[in-house]
C-alpha cells in the first residue's frame, strides 16, 4: 500500500511540475472584427524552467467562413497555421500576434490555439471565439488634424476594451488616463504612434463606472464614460 501511494504521489508531482513549465499570458477569449477589416490580438508564453524551450504554435483555420483569413506572427515571421518560437529560461516571450482579417459577411465561430512544448511533447489548447460583424459600435472620441481617436468598444466591457486610433508619428506624448467615479487615477496608457490599437484589460478591474480622458502634452482634450460589467 505504501509503495502504491508513493507511486501515485510521484505521478501527481510530475504532472503538476510539467503543467507549470509554461503558461499562455494575456490570450483574449474572443476577437471581433468588422467586415473586410483587420485586427491584431497578442499573447505571450511564459517559460518557468531553467532551460530554453522551443514551442510550436498551431492554429486551425478550418472553421473560418466568408473569405476570412487568419495568421500568427512572431518577430516578423508569419504563418497561416504553424509557427515555432524559442523562449529563454525563466522569461516571457515577445508578443505573438494573431492577425484576423474579416470576410464579406457576418458570422460567429471559433478557432483553437495549440501550444506544444517540443522538448516534453505536451500541449495546451485554448479556444478563441471569433466574430465578423458590421455592427461594431465604434464612434470617434476625438479628431483634429492628423489625430483620430475612437471610443472604447465594447462598452459596457467585460474582459477587455479596444480603442483604435491614428496619431502623428511625431506625437509622443498622447495618453489615455483612466479614473474611477471619485476622480482617482487608476492607470495611464500611452498611445504609441507606431501602433493603432490600445487594448485595455478590464477583467482585473471592479465592475462599475469609469472615465477615460485623452491628454496630449498634459492637456485634457476629451473625456468619456466606460462601464465595466462582469
């Protein structure tokens, strides 16, 4: 009996250790895009071990419809189905991008992301809901000259909210300030001129009403309400 218990304990410890070798960080559970437009969603891989790891990232595009397209990219390397990346010991990878191109008509489906540790030949599977629609409620938050900033959507937000924007490459001091109803600053988010999307994680915030303000060179230009539901 003691021998059997010892074997079971070793098996459980080995499985737990292997399961904690790596994790997927900040993978969105859903991606929504307008018809014939493109959106990027990012995640990273955390390697907890003292050894370098090689991962194979696979995505199955079979459930895509209406000429929608999807690919995965890392450090300038892109592929429609499979990509390999190397992650240093005790470190997190650079962002892996899921690039989703909406098709001609509206639909909902899902894709499955498979992350395989090639050294141990074990995998993690994650399902991501996808939606192509012409009904995204995305209006202009602020516009002037070469600056266009859209409102956060969805609003109310659950797990995340997206803000699309376009600003001058010479404008390096644009940011969004998030405050609670008491006026306390929750966080600040820089709008990088080299990017065109700000993804705000809302699943870590308490449900309620918040306010976000666009500032450029410390001048407040516009403020709107963001509701967070859980």
